[in-house]
C-alpha cells in the first residue's frame, strides 16, 4: 500500500515537473519573444542603403552637380576572419600586411551597429577587382555611398562640398538621421539645402553566421525599407554667365555678383581666385586641401560674401539719395568745386570737371566735393540736436539698404560688413567731441565703412527697383516643393521714397554716356552705373563698379571689385558691362561689341606681385 502511494506521488511529481518544463518552453518559444529577439540580434545585421543625393542644375536646367558612387569596404561584427588568404587579399586592395593588421585592429575598436569600416573610399578599380572574389573573404562586404562630381570647373564658392559627419554633428543633430561615416553638406548650397538634397536612407536586413557571413535576407525582406532619393535643386545661377565672368576675372583677385533685381535671384557669384570643385569632393579633398589653405591668394575665401571693402565712389549714389530724402540737398542743388574740398588744413582732392556741379554731373564725374558738402549739410542740419543724432539718422538710412548686417543669403560665410555706431566715435574722439569733419571720409565711401560685393550688388538692385529689394539667393526651385523659403519672397523697403531715385538714376546713366565709364559703354544698352577707385592702405587701390541695366526695365544688377587693380573705370567697369551685354544679348552672332575689351581682360594678370612672391617662396620651401 505504501509502495503504491509512493509510486503515485513519484508519478505525479514527474508529470508536474514535465508540465513546468513544457510551460516554460512554451513561454520562451511562443509567448515571450525576448529570447528570440536576443537570438535574432546576434545573427541579424542591418545594411544602410544610401539614396541618390539630389542633382543640382542651373536656372536653364543645365546639369551642374551629379552623383558618383563611393565604395567603403566593411567588416561584419563580430570580426572572425578565418580561412582567408591574407596575402592575396592585400594584393587585391594594394596594401601591405602591416597595414592590413593595423586596419583590422582599428576596425575592432570602432565597430558600430554590427559593422566596422576597414577601408574608406575604395577606388573603382579595386572595387571591381575585389567584388567578383568577395565570396572568398567571408565577413567583408561593401557599403555604397554617394560622392559628388561636377559638369563644370565653375561656381565652387556657391556649390560648396560634402564632408564626413563629425562627432559634434552627431551629438547636435535634432533627429537620428546620421550615423558614423555618413556624408553631409559642409559648405555652400550643399549645406544650406542638406535637408532637401540628402533624401531618406533605406535599410536591408540579413542573417549572418558566427563568422559574420551573409546567410540570406531576413523574413523575405518584409522589414526592408527602400531609400528615397533627394530633391533636385535648381539654382538661379546662369552657368553661361558665371563661366563668362570667371574668364574675365581669371588671374585677378576680386569678386563679381550679379542679381535679378526683380526677384533677388543671384545670376552669377564669382570669387577669384577660384578652385576646381572636383578637387574638394570626398575622394580628392585630401590631395588639395592643405595646398589651398596655404595659398597666399586664399582661393577658399569667398570674397563675394565675406570680404568687406570700402565702397569708394560707388557709395556716392547712396549718399545722394540720403541727402535728397533728408532734405540736405535737392535735385537742383549745385556746389562749386575748385578741384578739391578744403577742411582746415586738410585737402580732399577731386577729379577734373566743371566748377559748377549739379547732382547728376556729380555722379557722372564722381565729384568728392559735392558729397563732402552734402554730408556736412546733413550733419549740421537744424533738425538734429547734435552730430551724433544726425549720424544715427544717416546710419539708419544705410541699415534700410541692408548695410551693416547680414542680408541672409544662402551662400556660406556671409559677413555683415562695417557700419560703426556712434559709440565707436565716442571711444575714438570722446563723447560729444566729434563732428562731421572727423568722419567726412564716409561721404565718399572711405573711412570706417565696408560693404561686401553682394551688398554692393544689392544696392544696385535697390536703385534699379527705386527703393526695395528681395534678399539675394541662389535657390530658384526645389523639385517637389511648392515654394522657395519664405524669407526670399519678402519685399524689403528702404527709407527712400520711390520718386527720390529719378535724378540719381539720370546721373548714373551719364556715367556711361559721358562720365567716368564712357570709354567702356555698350552700344544699344542703357546702363546706369557708378565707378569707384577704393583707397587701400595695404597696396594699390581697388577697382570698383556697380550698375544695372537696362535702365528703363532693369533685368540685371551687378557689382565688381578687382583688388589692387587701380581705377574702377579701367578694370571693374568693363568686366561688369561685358557681363551685362552677355546676359542681355546671349544670342548675339558677332559676340561682344567690345571684343578688344574681352581680350584685354582675359589676358591681364593683376595678381599683386607680393602674392606671387609668397607663392614661389612657399613652393621652394616644399
């Protein structure tokens, strides 16, 4: 009896324990997916599928920037390389065995998301050579990303370039889009419109064995996500005009900016010396970056938006507009000019012209005396309690032109220029101890005043529009997006009333008809312009010029600076006028009406000797 009960209890205990095991196995394998997920995590790998980055085209749909594949040789993690011919592998990818060991050790330390980089930017030849034998080297695979290449050796300062994401970029990103090793826009349009250009990455999942070898897709690809290509970007640049201007500015230091005054679209933006954008893509940058940084002419510096220059006499139309609006002068105002303006012992020289100078002739002949008198009349006006109040009013007018502040262009490196507030002169001369005579140089665009070429071009656009402007921009259209960013569609108005512009524009027309730029005028186009010769304490004077055309219906506004070249009428004005003709008459069969000007400009090398000597010295040192 006892034996029977004992057997019964043993039987029940065995069944009970068996049920516990069965229920536990049911929980592990069916009800609780924790363990299956752990197993999958060990054997599952995700491969990123990079999208095609958006193409970049000009306003006429001419392709400028396209994609080129970059091949990264990767390792699956855990890294367990077995039964591979290391010597043959090294021969295939053209490295020594010691380098193989070094890269392998680094890969083990820098692995992320189940993978590690063994070699970045593998050449097309090595990729093709290794790809067909990759099955022999278990654990290795390729990840394909997109680098940039360029249809034209042009527009480098506008386009910018890509770069590998940094730790700071990863930590500061608002979304979890980027991962280690990704490329992103680092400069120029590539940076400003990164969100549109980059697209959306895809994902592919596959199983790996204990050696990291791909054993097939996961769940028949149900979790895979296709990449979404980036938006194509159409720029406002006219690549033909851009290249034409680059040809004229070659072997010179300076800048050209051309705008459509009706929209603020940038038609051309040139900073010289320039560089080949293809030299700064992912694959080539390491070969050229150091040389570009060491070049004394600073080819990577975007003078068009970053370099402030005293505007010189190109400032006189602005001074005239402020004087007219403020009541310091009237359209009929004349000043006598004996060839100079005397300020105590100081003599400010002027150009040769008739003694009795009108407003219009003061612009055409670039009379310093006229604007010294205009500035004096404003600074001493009874409407202001003192010079500081008058100066603040003058400064407010300039700020309404977008001076002394960033315009907000979509080009990297924009600088606000120089426009000092009254406290600067208080510190320099003492509170209440300065008057117009201390700052008279501002009246003709010298002194503590600096404009970038894009600000100067924008001023030309403002005069063309008789008092308003749109923020300059290079984006024309984003494919798949209804409108460009709102800030480029907002009309900004200056403090100058539209009717005030008429006499100033007439004076600017005279510049090309009978004034300082008459020798480089273009037949059949009414160009309103202003030359400038900018005093430069560090060397020869800078040549400057701003203009717009046709005066009766402006389609282009332009500014040109040629550093240490001398007179604006000699170098800056012909570049601008030829570009105006090229843009307004693109189908001219006979080419430029001033072909000798083209030849002279293309052949001229105006790089200052001091920079050439520095460059030669640097080369000899190497």
